[in-house]
DNA sequence: GAAATTCGTAATGGACCTTTACGAACCCGT
DNA sequence: ACGGGTTCGTAAAGGTCCATTACGAATTTC
């Protein structure tokens, strides 16, 4: 058991803690009065006043009008200064790169979606830098004013070597130091997170995972992946590889597994991703099947071969979720990715039935993501905002010291 | 993301926090002087003195001799008063119940191992109450002086209904309210934890999991189970069913799965537990095989059928660990239980090889438990000690208020 | 326009911790 | 044995932070 022995504190640390609490409540409650903050934090009115004065002097908080009550003097409302910090969130997707700029409240101010060009480090970084320039210019700042940048990428970021593993679609990014070059996009500190993990955070912040302690976001599309939220926090695993469900040992005996490349790609991904569905349909007799969407549409129209292919997919996903349930006992699985979103209506019910037969435990709820493709960006903003708030607060504390 | 918004604090809470920190350091460092405590906590010497005075007045801490240094006045040493609190740990095992009494430092003072008799609630509780009486008498206290009791049981404790699920070997304990009857064993508060989970905590505290952030204890014996430690803390899952790997969908196609009871018992447990090994050996031609130990011994002696049966087991366990690795990306798997301990030498190497073929990720280290059957009790003591320390401290705070 | 109500802050006091200072206790060498 | 050097423990003083109380300011209602 990690012995993070309880740390002792001095009076000055107390004020820092309380200022942090006040700052957090301001975000949580929106424009808010002093009495409301006192109520929310349990601190006294004078203490709130002092904290607000400090936060205001540091440029983190500002007055924003009055609130008239049913009786009595109107209260001054406070809110976080939008320009106290900026978060740049970047989703390096398959066919698009998407960038948004958000303020510390998590409000997205501008956004650019740009088709992916060449994705080697040099070209991609040039593209991102240009887009970041355009984005920041739209709100009258420069890249240097960004507090924190979050990059959502496929694969696993190895901080030791600065390289990206398991991301075959990003050529050249697996070389040592490649990821470190993200620093050219903005001089701010930056975080690199797996895109599926960020989508899970997005669901936890704005989506179906709101208020759910333990859940996972399962993405099925061109590939497969899972972002796991445990105790409300993203779980990354010992080396950042948690949720790499492509490698679940599922689908043994399926003819697709005969391909020697199947193991390298991962057994589950080989059979359950979009082209696994297509291959299943072809094998079942629909030789001209080309896309998973097509298979789902045909199944909805009553085509028996397509329906049989969907059944195969259901079986694979149910096995994967059986493994996840046996290990993690989650409350909820949010289904995302191309297959998850397009086929969710066909899949969820049968998966739940199958799952109940596979494990004698209470299975998790299964639902289709409500955020769609924006889940990654939402998660990136959420991750960035919490980290950026800490950054600006730390600066304030350092300045007051 | 669970919004456990940072909580604000007042000055009085500061002293409580610091007293807690001092108390914790006393346990961590053993007999310790005031200057050492000041160093360890970062607090000043006078503050340490005040804290020790309070803890002493509450009977939690006492002086214990002097330490002479190379020069200068000798420092007074302090230690936790052994009789400040007692933890009763109970392991309700298959063929034995084991009870230990430990002080707040986690030192086991007395122990009783007693063969299991009838295991229905009434008989088992009578047995436990009698044993608790004997145990407490040995140190001159009564059951009423126990601060906290921890029961390690198979199955899952459902706090809503007070019943024990998934524990077929404890007849009658699945009825609502059965578990609540544990209160007759001692008037103290009590905790009920899954035995495998406790073993994981034991490994984390005294065993191979020491200092490892993310690992799991995998028990294979009569049944199968897994205790998962994430971020140094036991992970229980949404309903306490995390680590119920019996239900991993592994071994499909194995003839054992034809039995309709297999699903209820769990696919993995059916094929991989001790009798699964025996059945495999029988099917391979050794019809008079009776125990897993026998199979392992024969395999070591070179018997080809036994070796083949071990290979089957290796394959099943490797598949289970592949699933766990793909989902959780752990650093370490500690192997325990009868099969794990007796067959570990034969299993670990081949499992690792097989695992490397199944997943293209870096597999976890695999090692055999060094604690053996005591892991459960060690974990129960560890869980109980941390909870009991909080209890006695809370009482002190309440008394001082 | 007065009563009632709510807000904001000034003043006071208390709780906690640290720093400084000094006496107490102990070692060692002569 | 005794004095110098060193470490320990606590007393005194000072500073920071927060809560309570009190009161003036601002606003609504009647």
C-alpha cells in the first residue's frame, strides 16, 4: 500500500488551500456572491472577502454586476476572469485535426477543424502551429498566451523516450523525441493523452459518465480502445497502456486470426473493429460488403446475412465486456467510435443479453455516447482546464510569497 | 469526473491534521524522538511537543526510554501505546478459521487457528465468539476492548441487504441480514472484506506488492479470484465484485464448459481451478488423477500427460492474464492460492512466454506469493490497523472538543 | 419614507504555528 | 572531576489566519 503518509501543514498553507477552494467554487457555481461562497465553502464572510481580494489582485477573478434579491442590499457577483488563462486542446484524429481554444471555465471560444494532411512529425507540427496561430488570433492573443496545451493522439505516449507507441497511423512519431517536438506548437506546458482516454474524460465531464464513479468509454471503429475512469479519475495503468483492449484474447478460432498480423494488431481489434465486421459479412456470403455502416443498414432492413454478421459482432463485444466486467465491475459502459455510434441501436440490447449469459454478475449499463466525435475535445478541454487552473493558482501563490 | 471539490479548512482542523501526521509518523518510524518527528513532519519542535502532549493525554502515545546520541542531551523516545487499540482479524477459510489480535502498530500478538466446523451462521458465529473470547483473554482484555474487527470471507459482501453473495461454501450467509450478525463477535465496528482482496492488501503491505502502485494478487486453488490494487489502494468496483475473474470468458470449447453449471460457476474457474486441472489430466489419459498437486508432482517427474495438463493450465491462466493486462496494464501479478503456490515454479515461465505471444504489450512481472496462507490475515490486519488508527484519533479529537 | 432585510467590512479575539532564546542534560577529553 | 561542546526541551514573543460580533450601507417592500 503506497504510504503517502499524511502531510503536516502550516497556517500559510491553510490560506492557499482555502483560496483554492474559493476559486474552485467560483467555477462550479458560475457568477456567485460572497455570501454564497461562504455558504459553499463553510468559510466566514470576511475570509471570503480576503480571498477574493487576493484572487482579484492576481487577475484571476473579477466583479460582474449585482444580484438583487427579494429584499436587502444587492450582492456583488464574482466570476473567473475569462482571460486569466487559455487552454488549447488538439485532437489529432484520423481524417481531421481539430483544435479548440477554451477559457478556464471550460467554455470553448473558437474552433478549427482541418483535414489531415501528411502526418509525419514535421508536416503535422507545421500544420498545427499554423492552426494554433489562426485560433489564437481570433481571440486577440498569441500562442505565447496559452496557459496549457493538451494533445489527444492515438497510441501511448512514452514519456521516457518521448515517443508514441502503438500508433501505426502516425508515421515517424514512434521515434525517440518525436513527441517532445509538440513544444513548438506553443511555449506553454503541454500534456499528451490517448484520444480514447480523453473521450472517457469527456463523457465523465459532460456526457453519460457524469457523476458515475467507475465507468469506461469503449470505442469501436477503425480500431478499438477503452478509456477507464475509476473513482472519478482517469486510470492510465503502469505504463499508460490501460484500456488497450485491442489485445483482449477474444475471437480465437475466428478465421481472421489465421493472419499472422492479427496478434500484432490485437485479437479483439482484428475481429471486432469495422473491417472485422465487413470480413465477417463477406465470409457469411455477402462478398461485396465494403463498410460496417452498410452492414448495419442492411441488418436493419432485414438482410439475414447482415444480421448474422451483427450477431458475430455482438458476440465478440459481449466477450470483451464480460472480461472487463469480471475484472473491473463497472457501473456503465459508454459506447463510442464509428461502429459504436452507428450500430449502437442494433448492438446494445443483444450485447446485454449475451453478457448476462456469460457472467453471473450484474452487468454494467451500456449506452451510446451522446457526445459523438467531440468527446475527445471535450475531454481534452476538461483535462486542460483542471491542470491550467492549478497552474495559474500556483503562479499566484508564488507571486504572493 | 467526480467533483469532490477541494474542501476549505479552519485553523482547528489544522491541528487535527498535524496530530494525525505526528501519530502516523510515530508508527512509521517506531520509537522516535521529538527532533526526529519535527524533521519528518516539517513541524517545529514546540508544535511536536504540544501534539505529543495531546496524544499522550488521550492514551495513544507514551514515553519509552531515552536515546543517547554521540553528544548532547539524550532525547526522550515516544511510541504508540500498544494497548491504545486492538484489531481483531478473522480469516474464514475453507478448512480453518484463523483469528489474530494485533495492536495498532500492526504487530500480531496472539493467534488461533481452528478447524472449520459447521459453517452456517449460527454455528460459525458461536465458534468465532468463543475463539475471540480465548484470544482476548490471552492478552488480558475482553471482546469489548477490541477497537475494530475485520472479517475476511469468500464472496461479496452486499451492504444493502447484509448478505454474502457468491460464497456457495458458506451456507445460509446469502440470506438478508446474515452478515449483520457478525456484530455478536465483538461490540466493535467491523468490516467485511473479500479474502482475496485482503490477500492483495497483505501483499501490498508486507509482501511483493510493497511499493508497487498497480498490481494484482491472483488466487488459484479450489476457486479463482483476484484482488486489485490501484494507486496503492484496494479497488473494489461498483458493487464490490471487481476481480471476480472466475467469470472471465476463457476456456470456450473446453469440454468442461458443456456442463450447464459451468456458467454459473464461471468459465475461467471451471477450467483453471484445481479440479479443472485434474479434469484436464483425466481427459488426457491419466484417469486416476485426483489432485492438482499430484499432477504438478508428476509433471516435475517428467510425466508427459501431466506436463500436457500443465500446459493446458498455462494456456488458460495466460489468457486470463492477457485480458487483465489489456484492460489494466499492471506492473506485477502475485500468484497465490493452492495451485499458484504449489505449481508456481512450473507455471510462471511458460505463462510469461505464452502471455508475450498473446499481447503485444509489455506483460507484468509474475511472482509467487511470499506470504502464503497468511496473506489474508496480514491484509486484514493492515486494513484494520489503518481504520482503527482513524477511529482512536477521531475519538481523541471528539474528546478534546 | 420608514421598516425590514441583506450585504460588506471593521474591530476584536482566539487558535495555531514559528522563531528566538535559554536552561537542562549529556558526552568527551583533559 | 570538571569544563567545553552539543543536543534536547520549553518558555516567551510574534505573526498569520480565521471566526465572531457589530455596525454602516444598500435595497426592497409596504
